[in-house]
């Protein structure tokens, strides 16, 4: 069965420091991969997505993610974190073009930013 | 303009009651979804409709009944509410049933006492 694991439940970084949030997936074929961000009391906003092609994808708010097939990973990175990045981050996988748009989400990583 | 809106934002009710949550999208999308986010923030899909037709129906108690009067609206009715139904319910939409790029509403926090 498809699954998504975000190994870090909670991460704290200092403002201005770099950030990497980990995401590992289990899926038989090439998945569609997503990162969403949920600010407190808000819905989820799509940060970036990977369908095919270049394995390094750029997203909004200065985020990027790299798809590594050999490691079944899709880690999210940002070179310099801002206080406004404090939020919940969700990695998600889509089962593939033959299925309906069902997304499977990881359990989320809470990012705290220290001043 | 809000792309995906939900009402109400907060809902507090007692066990055994029946309640509804409404969702509307103005993106012109064909497909809409209901997700449940539990207290541990785990997000799981419940239902999906494509052009008013049910296409995803996960293992959800039949006390939950979605209804899509048109492709811009997807409502969720819950009968005989239980304590375990307390959660945040998110509506989302996508351009088609094969599109995984989903746009989420702000959520409805349901508290059952």
C-alpha cells in the first residue's frame, strides 16, 4: 500500500538558518509528489509539486524540493527561514494517472522558528 | 475572492445531533473532496465528487453523507454525531478527477461534546 512518512514530527530552527524537512514514500511506480503548508487556523496551501522531469523543483515562498528515486525521498528545503514560515508542513503522494485524484498525506512536520 | 470557502468555520454541538457543513468553490473545478484532520493533524480523504458524481468513498461511517447539488458545491451531512467525530474537516477542489493539484478551504472545526 502507498504510504508517506515524515520522520520529524517537530523541528525548530533559528530565523535565517537553512531548513530541510524529510519525506519518504512507499509506492510501486513513479509517484506524483507534493508539499503543502498549513498555517495556524488555515487550510492547506500547495508549495510545490513533482510530476516528472527535473528532479529539483522550485516552489513558492523560496522553497524547493528534490526527488530522489533511489532513496524514495522528496525532501523540502529552504536556504534561509523566515519567522513567517512557522507552520505545519505536509508531504503527499498521488497514486498515479490511472486513479482518481486521491492524495495520501504524511503525518506532518511542525516547524517552529526561533528569533 | 475566496477560492474554496466553507461554512461554518466552527461548529460545537452535542452527541446525537445532526449537522451539516457546506463547501463552495469558485474556481470552475470539476472535482471536490472532503478530508478529515484528526487531533494529531493526520489528514485523510473521506469522499470525492466529480461533476456531482461520487468517485471516492473511503471507509467512513454511513452516518456521513456527502451531497453535491452542482459541481461548485459539496456538502457534508453528519447524523448522530459522536465524540470521535470531533476534528477539522477540509473541503478541497481540483480541476479534474485526474488532477492531484488540490486547493483547500479554511476548514471547519467540529467539536462534539
